[in-house]
C-alpha cells in the first residue's frame, strides 16, 4: 500500500484503479492541508473520526463524523483539523488523472506553493 507522510499528518491508499483512488487521510490536531485545486479529479470526503473544517470556494463549514462533502474538479478547497484528536477521513478521488502532481497550491502553512500566483 502506498503511504505518504506529510507535515500535517499522513495518508494511505486503500484501493485504486484507472479512474478512482481511495485514501485514508489523517490530519493532526490543529493542522491543515494547503488551499488547493485539481484539474483532473473530484474528491468526496467522509469523516470517520474527529471534525473537519472545510473550505470549498467561498464557503467554510464543518463536517462531523458520519457526514461527507464533495469537492468538484477545479474548485479551490482546504481540509483542516480544528479539534484536539486526529481527524480521519476517507477520500474518494474520481477522474482521468489521479497522481499527486495534480495539485495547484494557493496557500500553504509549510511553504510548498510552487505556483503562488496561479488562478
């Protein structure tokens, strides 16, 4: 299984095929992923532990255990753990290209923006 360690937490790929990938993502308390978008995939996030703060376009909202949200292709988004326990989500990616290099970052707490002026 593919596993990735990140400054905000970690992920494990649970299953994948040509058009979908399923990940278990764990976000440490008080951490957040970059504000980003993808050109080739949508994402569906299901919270299984903790609480998620989600930014999707101009919206900000919370997603609790056993709730989910959808991120369309090309929509700016961010996942954040405002809680005191690890946030665990199951992420289902769908699209024609699912590699990690399909991330355009706009804001990142860990200075990983490669295209800070991207739109």
